[in-house]
């Protein structure tokens, strides 16, 4: 996985990420112009809306789920585990955490951690379905994790509509999370109130940065991502890593889901939460853009959160629909993957043998 | 239960549910044979569904709408072809990005162009209509099931034997299979892998775009955000389960079509829509588990050999 | 006889290696011309130049009197050259006929005329005694038949010159004899054959002319009627036949590796290791000689823990490791130089330092199991690069940028630096330059002197004979002979390897 994005050190201007961002914004501008808007006005509204005044606070708030989901993706992608199930892991965890917060009585310092743990456990369990499906049954995780997103949508929708639904509500929602069971807020640098989840996300960034660079598990999982056969040869237990990493990624998904309800909206509203699953995909793109490295993930996560918050501002003032932000994000990834690829050339042939490879390159995705 | 199985109207709704998935899956199968891992069917279907409704609205004509659907999806397909074939980028990452791009583009353009959110119906309610085959459609059971479909429906069914003939009996088909299996060996013999892979990806774009047109202009008559709702992914699974063979792919698609139609039937009998929506995915997952021995090469890919 | 093909002054340099050094070669029409030389002599590079796979730095190619530039295999094919590679370039799921006619299909309106295609393949097969079922799927065929398919493919493309690159490496003796028969028929029908090998017996059996390459130079052109194997060998090695001696054997110690009645399944659920028992003792190098595909790879995979065991026992010292995980076996004192250094032995995208760490990431000297400090890892890597003369730009460079010889040094450095009590070395010198070969051989002998047990698997009989204290011969999944390297010659080992001793004697 990693090798796709590896690149040679180069100056900031010719850095692949810079070029990809430039290309995506350029294309985004063209799209605005073609659909009848003014790209310069739109982009300046976006920038101001994202990083000035209350916009900055909103951007940071929105970066909580995005950065956390990106960290979850980076765990898996670094190890070559193609987990596309962030959506489902989030939803299942969110509903569990919400229901614990609503139903369990007691003081906040008991209920809030309990809700978070419950959300994490169910998110992990949901991710384990795909992990064990691959390691025990032999069904590709890439496919099952994705299909399970749709199943999770159905399950949560059903539960919120029927057994857990607020009686008499016009739309599918749970009753509100009691004030004592909500994730607390803090004052942030005079910008206003901010969920303390931000602190935990920052801690997770640092934790993973250390784990990736300085621990044996970090090394082993990176090697699995670079070459499965090589890792097995060196005694790395690929199956155990797959299971553990998926559990961790699912747990983060569950935590994010729980945060979104008990820390932000205070109600699990079905339609709302399905819209929020977009964070899973934004997180995935952030992880790709940051080459799965935690500190760059933080930066890229804030950037993408800003794009979305700025998008709302742009829509209000320039009338350009905020979904342009999503278009630009996807274009960044397309540009990055298409343009900047290292082609590993085996330099120096094998003595007698010419450098002509005797097998075709890894055949991608055959049955 | 048995009565329901024999019910012609159930089977007619099976064919209806089947057609979009089948069209997309045939495209995916051609890519698979050419050695391109194609997981952007979902996004291309979405783009096709939107473009079909948009152009049918502007032109008041479903043929133009369908052509626009194919064109829009091919545009996305070319991103995959350029990125994965010419630039040797990771096809899985590109596929995911294309899917996100399609969702973003359609939900951006819907308010931007038509000033609405959520759903959009083309002016005059134009839609792809069914064309009953005179005489044949009167046959009990078989008539309503097989001879009362849209033009795209007939096309999809004819494409099954046609694709088989193309892949296994023609020069281009043979070379395409060779390219998919060992591109360097094919190149040594003078067959350009790039050209054949582009051909396959563009073909999958045309077919997935038409699948989208059938979905929006045919099955429902409106465009709705996220309306492909996983059908493109089911098509990807159908290619895997059917081992990229036309008969196998048709079989897998039939299974999903049946699950969807049966879900509708249960919904009619009062079962919650949230439950019946999950049915095709649950069936798909079950089929994957039952057919598990077949995915060793894809597993190699996902277990760290990307 | 007319001259079919002439190479003049072909020179090809790779970084650090002069693979071909002003090679001249003249091939007459209708002869079987052998190109012989040791590994690394430049045979395969020369043939790749001829087939358009790589471009020479200097020199020219003359085909039937015309100077040409061969820019690609396609141009080579159109000039009437056909190549049968060591690793076949066939499409596994396609039929024999589809493979043969690929891109030159008989067709009408784009639709393949299958009857005509099958007919032509059948006809070619018949004409040269290349029996093969035109409708069979290639992946279902044994290697010997695949080779025939490759030959038919070349003939279908009207090759007048056939290049066979080490064609006998994968063949049983019977298949080899049939191949020689086919080669003679082709020659009698006027085709020219370039036969690349390093086996002298084969050269004497079929050659009309012999060109010997040594260290990138053509050092002799010989007539088989007027030469002897000893003379050819002298030209190949540049000295009188006096193979590297391993020196006096130390007294051997206790068994380090003990295997009893081992059975291992192969790819298709068939037993490929069928009741193997062996011991490797301290201060002993046990060599396993076998033709490719006789179960030796599966045996090694079972010992190192990469393939599960159906029956029997594997003991490392006192520890039963029959079903133990790879990491456990490594802790119990196993090091392994694998056959496939690109896919298994290294990760091309990982750094040199990361590659040098694998297998020992939890060892005490590197941090003890949890932490792995970049500074420690880097120091470890630099230390090994110095001690084993690995030429890498820096320890942060991707392993994929190293040359073949340096990459193998990296693997050897990693596996030998921890001084495990058991070393398994599988084809340790395949495809590396002469300098690296000597280095690796000395490392292996040194390990034995330090009292380590070594299990060596090699397709090179000279290597096996030069290094081993004992030679075990594997044939069809069983150990069929236990030989004293000083008491046998290559011919006798070869006889055992082909099952000939039990049948013929």
C-alpha cells in the first residue's frame, strides 16, 4: 500500500501533495466557472469561512471525527489491510454508545466512559466480522467490510425507527442524551466551547506517531503492508496483526460515532447519522493524502475539515453548493495517485540475468 | 412460499432489479478479464443515473439521456484507466476516490444546476419505457418476465451470450484475456496491454453508465442522491462470484435480483423496509462465504502485497 | 554452410558488472550451437541482447548477412528468432492452441477459425515429435509439455533460429532425452538452434559447435568431436579442474536438526515430501541435491514453518517445532536464506535498515521486544553493511535499489549475523556475481567451522560438492541416496537425482 505513495524528497513546491492540491483546486475552480459561479470569490469565501472567527472553531470541531477516522484508516492501510468499513463501524458504535448514555443511570464520570467503551467494543466487534472473515474463512476483507456498511445502515435504521425510537417523533430518532451523560466541553483559546474529544484525538495522534516509528508492532505492521511473504518469512503473525488492527480501527470508529452523538448532536437521528458517515470516507482520503503518517494526518484532517466548513460559508455567500468540497477532496486523491507514482526499478541486474523480470507484475484482483 | 416463487409478477420484478446490476457486472467482468481491478462501478452508475436524468430533462429524450449517461460514466472510467494503467497507480485507491467523486459531483451539480436537493424528476416525466414484444409478451409467465422489458433490459440479456462469444471466440477477446493474465508476455508478442486495458475500462464505463440510466430513467423515473445504494458493489461481487465468466456472472446477478425482488415482496406484506433493504447484502455476504475458496488471488492482494 | 547469425563485439555493462565484453559469435545455419559458461558468465545477457530484450552498449548483430538492430522481441520474432525462456511466457488459463496462435490467429472477420488453429498446432506438433494436446489448458500441463508448447509457439511464428535458455533445468531425464531428439529433428529440417547450458554432459550429447563464455568474454569456440569435457571445463573456469575444497572436516557434534518421517502436502493436495528423515549435526554441512520439483522446496518450507506438516516430526535441538510458528523456530535458533530473495527474502519497498531487521525485531540486542528505536535500528544496519560489504547508498535507501549481489549479501548478513545454531541456505548463490559467490561460500564454511549446522539446497552440483560434508539426494519426495562428496563424481550424483540409480543399476 505504502509504496504507491512513496516519493522522493523534493521541494515544497514540486512535492506531490502540493501539486495534487493545486491540480484539484484548479479543476474545482473550472467546475465552478462552468456551472456559472466565480471561482475566485467562491474560494476566498471558503478560505475565510474555514479559518477565521467561529469558522476556525467549527473547523477544529469537524476535524475531530475526520482525523480520528483517518487514524483508524492509517492503522489498517499501513498494514495493507483494505478496510472500507469505517461507515458501518461508526454507525454500530454510535448507536450503542447513545443507548448506553440514554439508559444507564449514574453520574457523568461513569456513564460517559461507559458509553464510549460500549461504542468502541461494538465498533470493534463489527470490524472483526470482516477481519475473521478474511483470516478464518478466506473472504476478502475489502469486499465484506464495504458490504457490511449497508447492513449496518439497515440495522441501525431499524433499531432507531422501532425499538429504540422516541415514541411519537416525526422522524427516526432516539430520545435526547441526558445532559449528565454528554461528553463535556471546554473553553478553547477564547474561541468558545469545544468538545474535550479534541484532546483525546491529539493524544491518539501522538500515540500512533510513536507506535508507528518506535515499536516492534509498528515495524511489523508496516512490513506486512510492504510485503506479506517477507513478513511471514520473518516470523510476523499476519493473521493476528490483521485481527488486532481491525479491532483497533473498528474501536476508533465506534468512539467517533459515540462522540458525534453524545458529544455533538445529543440525539441519534437516523438520517443525520447516515449523512455523517461521510466522515469515514473523508478520513480515508486524509489518510491517503498524509501517507498514513499521524502528524501529516492531523494537518490534512484540519485542511479537509476546513474545506467542508468553508464550503458551507461559500454556499451561503457565493451560492456555490458546499458539496464542491467533496469533489475537490476526491480530485486531490485522484491527482495524487495518478500522477505521482514511484516505479521501482530493479537496478543492477542479477549478475547473469538481465533486468527483464521473468514474471508479470502482481496481477491485481483476479479471481 | 412456493406460491410466491412461482408468481410471475415476482419474477418480473426480479428481471427489473437484475438489469442495472447485470449491465454493470458485465462491464466489471470485461475489466477483470483484461486484468484491471474495477471497483468504481458504483460511482460510474451514480454518474450515469444523474447524467441520464439531467440530459433527458434538457432534451426531453431518453435516448439522449442514455447516451449522456454512458458519456459521463466513461469520463470517470478514463480517470481509472489513466491513473491505474498509464500511471500505474493503485486501482483500489483510485476506485474508491472515483466513487467518492461521483457522489460529490452529483450532489454538487443537483442543486447547482437544478436548484433542488435530494431528488429530481425530468420535465414531462420522461422515462425509459418497457417495450413488450408483440405476441411473446402474451405468453403466460414467460411473457411478463422476459418479453416486457426496456430496450436496455433486452440489451443486457443479449450481452451475456454476446460477451461470451467476444471473449472466447474472437481475436480481440483472446488478446484481451491474454493481456489480463500476463501483460508482459502479451506485450512481447506485440499486443499492447495499455490499449486493451483502456478498451476494457471504457467498455465498463459505457455499461455502468447505461446501468445508471436504467436505474434512474427506467426503474424509478427520478434521480435521487446515492440512488445506486450499493448496486455497483454488488456488481463487483457478482464478477468475483461468477469467476468473470458470463454464465457465472448472470447466475450471481440473478441471485441478487431475486433477493431484492423478494425483499420488495416482503415489504408489501408489512415487513420493515429497513430489514428488506439489507436482504441483497446479506445474501451477497452469504454467497461470498459459501464460495470462499475462490478468492485466493484477491486475498494475496489484500494481505499486504498491494 | 551459410552463416545464419553473427554477433560482433557485443558489449553490455550493468552497474558494477561488465556482463558482456566484446563477444563475437558466429552461428551457421542448421547447426546446434551450444553456449556454455558458469553462472554469471554472460550467457543470458547475450541471449537477451539477441532477442531484443535489452540493448547492447556496443557491437552489432548480423542476421543472414544483413546488419540489424533488434529493438524488441517483436522485431526479433519478425527476423525469424524464437526464444524459449527459462520461465515460460505462457498464458496459464488459455489453451495450448490459443497460446500458440496468440496475435497471429487464423481468423475471418475477427472471429477465430478454431479448426484451422488447432489443425496447424497439431501439424507442427506431429512434424517434430512434440506430442501435446492442442485443446488442453496450459495450467494443467507439466513443465516438460509447457516447453514443447513454447517450441511450437516459436515454430508457428516461423522461427528459423531457436534459442533455448537452460531448457533442461526443469526436465526429468526422459523429458530431456526427448527434447534432444526434437532438437536434432529440427536441425535436420534446417533450423538453427542456440542451446544455452552449463551442463557438460548435455553439450557433448547434442552440440555441433560449442562457444564457451567466461566472465563476459567468448574464450573459445570448440568442435565437440575434437574436445573433451575436461577441456571445456578448463575454458569455463579458466583453470584446471580443481574445485574449491572445503578443507578438513571438523568432528561433528550432536544433531541440531532432526527430521523423522516427514510428509508435506504440495500445491494440489498431493504429498510432495514423502517420508523424509534426516539429521544435520553441529559442524556439518548437509547438501541436498535434487532436480527442481522433487520436493526439496516444500521440505525447506516445512522446516522453516511456512508450510504445514501432514505427518512426522521436526526437532530443533531438544525442541519439537513440527507445528511451531516461524517466530518460535527463529527463537529456537533457525536462520534461513530463502531461494526467492526478491519476494520472500526482502521487501523491495522497505529500507535497507528495515530489511536487515526482519526476523530479529524482537531480539534482546535490538531492544527486547517492544521498543525499536530508530537510532538503534540504524546503527545495527550500518554495522552489518560494513561487516558484510553491502554496497548501499545509505541505510534509508529502499532495498529495491540494490543490485542482485548486494541484495543477497543483505540477506546473508541478516541471517548469519545472529550466529544461529542452524542455517538453512537455499540456492544461496543463484544469479549473483562471482565476487559475491566466493564471499557467500566462505561465510557458509565459516559457520560450519564455528560449530553451526548447515542445510544447503542447491541446483549447482559443483556448489554442493565443494561445500557439503554429506550429500543427500532427493527424488520424487524421498531421500534416495546419502553420499560422501569425496567418493562420488557429478555423474553419479546426477544419476541418483534422476532416479536412475534405483532403476538402472
